[in-house]
């Protein structure tokens, strides 16, 4: 694999991309449909839209972080000189535009949600991530909109407030990541633990209220709780950049488990298993490429 090609791949954070696809599959389940009325193609379009939007967002994140990365992460493709800054910026914008096009191929509402998501991504990359509260909130909003993108598959969104669940969850992960370089963020980790628990209770509540599938969702939820709390406790006990990074990586990859839980709660258990199978893919890719 050529060094430049690999550099562009590194910019797109391949291990994270299956988590974007999982959001769409969870959103489709929450919309109340599975594979009916030839809807499969629309789901494929939305998965592609989400993946391209996510990839464009993380590429542009590195573009805006160029000056900071020259000091803190000089090995990254842009500050190392492997990928020119202007080329990376162009690449990121093209990825976002492709994502929006795929969303509009599904329906108008999906396209509009994708435009709003792209705007939120740019807002985070260029401005809000520099702020202690607005940054995590903006990042959470991006994930919430990604879930809504999946829910828009039929051209309507009836339960938009479900998007609050990934918003809270990503807010927590972003809080943890504040100590990824220097460590010393015990307070943020405590708050993240509270937010994780809030997410778990929220999932239990909506599944019990809206469906009769809580029993089949519980194994997925237990796996999710174990996946996020084990590294979080380790990061609190030994508040080092290495442990904090492990907690962040676990949080990002466990998005797939959270999505699988929602799928199992709102559809059939085997659909949840299919979504969960994205996790080994993400873990494999995380051995080859950076997650954060």
C-alpha cells in the first residue's frame, strides 16, 4: 500500500466508520421498519451517506488541527508532510458532498438532515471543539443527527427525541478525551460515568415503554455496560493519557454495541446480532489505524 494512499486512509479513521453505519441501522430500526417494501437500497444509500459524512468530518478535523498537531501529534499525515494541507481540505470537502448526495438519493428529508449534519460537523471542526461545554455538546449533536439520518429512511421522523441518547453518550466520550494528551481529568471521567449510566437507564426506559423486547435487549445492554465501564474505571484509578485513550477508544467502538442494543429492542434479536458483527471489523481496523 502506497504511503500517500495509506495517509489518506489514516485521515478517514477507518475503525470509526462502521460505528457510523451502525447508527443508520439503529435509526432504521427505530423508525419501525426492517427490510420491507424494497427499502434495502435506501438503507444502503444512508449507510454510504453516513460513512462519507463521518470520513469528511474527521479529515477536516485534522485540517483545522494542523497547527496544534504540529506540536502534539507531528506523526499525523498532515503535519508530517505526507498529505499537503490543501489536498486534505479538498478531500474532506469532497467526502462531505458525496455523503450529502447519497442522502438526497434516499429522499428529500434525508438530504436535509445530511446538510444539517454536515454543518454541525464543520461547526465542531472549526469552532466549538475549542470550548469546554459547547464542543462535547456539538459532537453529541452530530451523532444524534446521524441516528436521525437513519430514522429518516421513510421520509419522516416521528420520534426525533431518540437522538438525545447518542448526544448524551458522545458528550461523555468527548469529556473523557479532554485528557487524552496530558491526563489529569478525573472529574471529567466521573461525569462521563454519570452520563453513561443515564444512557443505559434511558435505553431501558424507552424499550420497556415502546416495545415488549426488553428481555432480548438486556444481553446487548450488559455487553455495552461492561465495554464502557471497565476501561473508564481503569482510567479513573490510573489517570494517565494511555488509560484515558483506551477509555476513549472503548467508548467510540462501543457505539456499535449501543446501536445493536437499540436494534434488538426495536426489532428482532438477529438484526441486533448483525449490527454487533460490525464490532469485530472496527476492532480489527483499530489494530491498523488510529481511532482518535
